[in-house]
C-alpha cells in the first residue's frame, strides 16, 4: 500500500467558532477564512448577540474584517437567555440572519453569565424552534458547582439533554464539542435530530496535557479535556463514517495575558492549523477516506444546507504551527500546539 500524500476534499465548514470582535476579530479571522467556506459564529460577545439586529450588525463587522480575496460566509447564531424573544428568533431564522440558537447554561464558560438558568424558562422558544426546524446548539455541561468538573458533560446528558429530547423529539440539537464516550454513546443512541461537533484539540490531547511539567493554560478549555479512553472514543466516532459527527473547532482566542494569568481564561485557539491537525488525526487513524464527510458533508446535511462547491487540497509535508499571532495594539494570542511540528499543509 502506498502512503497517501495528498487529499482533495470539498471546501469544509467550521460548525463551531469564536471570532470575538474588534482587533481580535481582525487578527484571527484570516486563518479561518483561508481554510473554511462557512462557519457557525458563536454569539458570546459581551454583551452577547441576543437579537437579529445585533446578529446582522456583527455579521457586517465580520464581513468588513475579511481579507480582500476571501470567500467566506459567517453563519450567525442567537445567544439564548431566560427572557429570549421567540418571535425575533424564528423570524431571524426565516429571513436567514440566524442559522441556529446557542444554549450556554448560566456560568458554563466565557461570557455565559447571561445564559439560561432553568430550561423551563425557554421551553416556549424551543417549541417554536422545533416547529421551524431551527437547530439548538448546546454547550452540554452541568453548572451545578457540586458536580466534578470532569463529570459535567455526563451529568448534563442525564439531567438536561435526555429530558429535553424526550420532551421535544422534533427539535434539532447539536451537542457541541463533545469530550466523553458517554456523549458519543448518547448521540449514537438517539435519532437523526441529534448530532455532535468534535474539536481537534479533544481528538489530540487528554487531560494530562494540562499538567505536563507544570500547569499549561494554553491546554485549558471548557469542556476540559478528559481521560485517554474518552479521547480514543472520540477518535473512533469521527473516523467511523457516521453522519452524526462533524467538524467544529471551537477555536476560542484569548489574549496571551488573559491565558497566562493567575486565573487563566478557558479557550484554545486552534484556527491557525485546525484543518491540518484534523487531517493528521484521520491520517493517524488510517481513515482519510472518511475525512471529507466529517469536514465537508455531514454538517451541511444536518443543517439542511448544500455542501460547498469548491475544493481544497492538503498535502503531507512538514511545517510548523505559528508561535504567536499578533493582535493590533501590541497584544498576541497563542495557537494550539504553538511552535510544534505540523504534518499536513493546505495547498494554495
Ligand atoms: Zn465554543
């Protein structure tokens, strides 16, 4: 058998992305726009994007920040709050401003203080979304402080997600950035209306990476990386060919000073080499024949969108992840596996 050295796939999409705003947006957007045709843009700005008008304004700022030669479409989301306006949300979906709604349980992660405190409060909105076919994107972690941080995803399934799907069997739900074999099993056990995104960092590191030779803030994200058997379950799921799993980087930049601090922010900035790192995972698993489905086909199919027309080629060649990405005004942000060797490259 000869080794694969090139792979050409339909232009992929990133179904979970944080772009931030202002100078940070300008610094990070080109990495995504070079690799992906579309991305689900998460709404957790401060204050969050909770109305169609705010989403339209944010979409315009993203489009204005694009490199001149880029062809990239941001897909906007609404941040669900206890007092969300169901009419504005489903109207925004009908007119194409919103692609989906994001549920952050209150207190789960960056800027989630505005999140939902009780699912009962948003049931009316979710019923309207189910009727409209509008997807709910779920940060699936229990936020009860009594739950161990490594158990929060599994507890969320039992306490919140399973009851929600039982109550609204027609609601389309993406279980975002899953990290456990519990989540893999749960997604596989349910119908076509439940799918999941998987980040490249959760396919690459386990929780040891957080503590290797000291505390490593650039390996810290939420949901936090889990034990090795969970990482292996994720790799098996994404490379299996199942249509229920698709690419979502959850690339989440924070200024270097906010990561390398006494209380470092949660978030891993994977955009500069995410597609390359995903290709490496599929290569290591001898599953490059399933890479296109995961990166370019399963996501659009779930969302009811056409796959992209263009193509992208990756080639197996040695490179290096950039050490730092400069942000205007003197700051910087550190990529996932900064300065480490890369095995795959995007061909221009
Ligand atoms: Zn996220």
